[in-house]
């Protein structure tokens, strides 16, 4: 660092104020780089999920969202199956994070439920939870693409 500072200052020794100025600029650059690194680490689906899990639970519940979810699961009558945290990107720094599970009660009724959060990883802001509508959690039917018969598609093509 000292050699670079001497070259920048032109061969003359720097004054104390110049030395402090360059040291503060270096500190600012290091601080900015650390902030950018932190933002990049959080700016992923996994980062958004971890941010939600570490956020304070809804008012009056205490602990983190992850702890609150565990308490919610422990209070369910029946078997809790397929607990899943998943997320999807909505924008550059915006994500939707979902927690879902399936409950099979003692009468063998199956019900899916879950919560969703909106996350801004740049601001480290989490909005929610929103209770998911069970209809949103049902698997979607796959529709086979329409296909034309091969004979009609190849008709009129010259393969010679």
C-alpha cells in the first residue's frame, strides 16, 4: 500500500491529512466490497430461503420463522409429510419463498398447506407470511402437446 501511495503522491512524502484521506478511501472501498459480497451471497433462492428462516416469527409467536414453523408442525394432529422450503426469483433482488407440507390425519384425509413470503434480498426485507390457498398446492395436470401426424408433416418435402 505504501509504495502505491508514494507513486500517487508523486515521490514527495504525504502529509498526515493526505495519509488519512487515502486510508479512509481504502477503508470505504473495502467496506463497499464486503457489502457487495454479502448482497451477492443473499441474492439467490437459497439465500432468500435462509433469510426467511432467520426472520422474526409473526408478532406474538416468538423466535424465528423456522422455529415457528417447527412449533406449528408439532401441534398438528396426524402425520406431517413432505415438508419443503422452496423459492423462485421474481426480479433482480425479489423472490417468493414458500414452505409447504402434506398432512395425513387419523381418518386418512390428505391436506396440503403452507405459507409464502415475499423477499427483497438487497434490502433484506421479508413480507408475510401469507397462507397459501390449498388449490394452489394441487398438482397441475400435464397436457400433451398437440402433434400432427408424421405423414402430413413430411408431405411435399423432397428428400432426393
